[in-house]
C-alpha cells in the first residue's frame, strides 16, 4: 500500500504542477486510487490536491453538453464544482444552487470564479 500511495502522490504532484482541472479515468482501480484514496495521500504526505477524478463517461457527457447534474457527480469523492465553474459549463450562481440542492452543501454565497 505504501508503494501504491507513493506512486499516486507522484502522479498527483505532476497534475498539480501542471495545474490540471481534473483527472479523467477509464480504469475502476485508478478511480479508487486517485479519487477515493486522495485524502489518504494528502494526510500521509501532508499536502493538498483537491483534484476531481472524473470517469471518462462523465467527461464525455460534459463535452456533449449533458447537464452536469445528470452525470452522477455525487458519486465522486472530490466534487468537481470548481472545475465546472472555471469551464463555464453552468453559471456560477446557478451551479452553486443546483450543486447544494443535489449534494447537500450549505453555502450562503457564491465563490468568485477564477
């Protein structure tokens, strides 16, 4: 497990350095390693990524114009909210409201989009 976490850290460090908005995966194991275990890597190596890991089908759906609330983002451990704001897939206020209704986050104001 230590080797797997170190390998995951290396990949996550590279993605962070490149300022990636998200990681796209077709492999179920990779999704587990990079999405579900990302917090473990952060804790063990005292770093922070907050990098959403999308399934290929979610990324394809976004590219095809499918509304983000139909793409099962509730299953992602690291929510792609900021990535969706940056990519202007949905207006920030509307996205925040829909995201909060769907996933239960309680935020009073819209964060400024970078």
